[in-house]
C-alpha cells in the first residue's frame, strides 16, 4: 500500500508558512493549530443588506490542461448506501435503474424511500425479484409522536417491516429540525420516546441510516460571506428556507449533543450516520465521534464537494477510519452519469486535480448549489477502496454478499 504523503507535506508547508520565516533552526515539527469556527457576527451582512435576486452564473470553464484519468465506472461493485428511489414500484422502473447501476459500476443500492404501511408493502413486493441489487429500508416517520402509545406503535411497524423484508431504517433530518413537541420545541434524537425505536432496530440487528443536523452553512446568517449563499442559495429576497440562523431552530451543537446521547444510550444499535454525520466541516470532531462510539459508522454522500477541497487530509482520515466509512451518493435514478456518478469514482480512485464535484443541486444559472469550486481526488489504495465501496456495507447488509461476490467474479 502506498504510504500517505499527508504528514510530511503538512510539516513542510507549516515550517515555511506557519513560522513566517525559514532562517531559524527548527528542532522539531512545527506546532499545528486548528482555527476556531467563524463567529456568527463575522458572517452577518451589514445592517439593511438584503438579497438582490440576481441569478448566480455557472462556474467558469477552466483553461488549465490537467491530466484526466479515463474512468467510466467504479473499480469495484460499489454498494451505494444512500439512494432515494421512491419511484421503484414497477418491473420497468427496476430494470431501467439496474441498467444504470450496471453502466456506472454500482453493485447494489439502499433505497431509503421505502416509506411505511401499505406503501412499504407495495415497494417490497415490486422489489422482491431485485432484492439482490436493491435493499429497501423502512422510512422513519414522527407523525403522531405526541400521541399516547406512539413509541410502541411505531416500533411495532418497524418489527412488521423487518419481518416483511425491510433491511434497515432511514431517519431524515426532520428529526431535530422538523418534528416538534406540543410547546413548539424541536424533538431531538435522544428523546425518550425514541428509545423503543432504536431498541427495535437492535433487536433485529438492522442498521439505522440516520441524517441529523444539516450543512454547517445553513446555521450561519444569510449573506455574501456565507459560502452557501455565494454558491446560489437564498438569492431570492426574503428566502430563508432551510436556513436555521435566528429562526427559532436549535443550533447544530444542540443536535450534535443529542446524537451523541443517542449513540451512548443505545450501544447495541448500529447507526450509519449520513453525510459524515454532517461533521465534514471539522475532521477532528468527526474523529472524536468515531473514537467514542463504536456503534457509529459514516457514509460520504453529499460531502465529496467539501472533502475534495482538502484531499490530502481526507485521504489520511479515510485510510485511518477505513473500517467505518461507507460509500453513499444521495443519488436517484435520474442522476446523470458524467456529472454525478463519474466524479464520485474520480474522487475516490484517482489523483486527478481540479475537476467538477458531483453537484447535488444546480441553481437557475447552472452553478453547483453546494459549492462554487472544484475538487481533487484522493487515490485510495485498493485495499481501502474495497472497504469503502462494499466490504463495510456488507457488514450491515450481509444478504447482498452473494450478489457482490458474483459481480466481482464477473469482472
């Protein structure tokens, strides 16, 4: 396995940059610090500022002639642990989707949009012939959570779903930022009413794919200094959708503490934290989270655009936590190959530099709404790539193993 160049390079860079000069004798590695998060005040726009409503232009075309690896599909059959495919309810829909998966090298996906009740039953029935390629999850719903008996009722629905063939459960960010108590406060992941839910997943040894919190920029004031505004969000005057600053929402720290409590209270429940637990902005905090909670794994969907800005650091991080990181895309059957799937493989498999990231959304002007910048690849070793692509996922979804092994042999 190729040795990571991260640490020597960081030391060399810090010696020149952090010390401010190179003439003094250096007796040891330079001291490396992590800057604090920007204050809310530092991001706030001037008094009276408001969005003008202008359309954000697309990214300029780069004139740099940089090497590009010829890559069209994943090197190994990836298990995409984060896919939204609510329309998979007919044979035609499944077969069209699986043709797409074959073309991009995805061995299997987790469909997080299984829903509940009769709708879930219909999805499971339609997907029965394709369960070696599509793992259907029941979708958590907090509807009725304030009513007496809700914990037992929803835990019972989970049990029914698991017995019917659901292989796990998806929890969306509405837990923490959407569902409320009768007094209007937001229900968090460590709420006692949810203990029966997490316990039921442990009883059947089913993974909980959980998205808590949100992109860090959404917790900061809207304005030109907020990089999510610069990328094209909230440009319509008065638009504050999914911005949580000073709008009565809990802080990201409150949500993160509740998630910590949830993992600690339920050590037998296996949680796969979506979007690197939304801690992509602070790798030190993410490392501490993984070190503290053995029942926590993470997947990388909708974070590649941020990870690719610091490729050396994140390469080192993923290699260190190679048994805890899963591939995820936040994709769907209508995602494009060249602008969505291929950039994921380019990021994970190559050292290509300064290429467009797999934008999760586009603004009216064509700008990537999750970041107006390009990224560089991390060139993971094959041994690590196999874990990220499929081996870690198969620990949670062992029923997919035969399918993935067959696809590996076929290659």
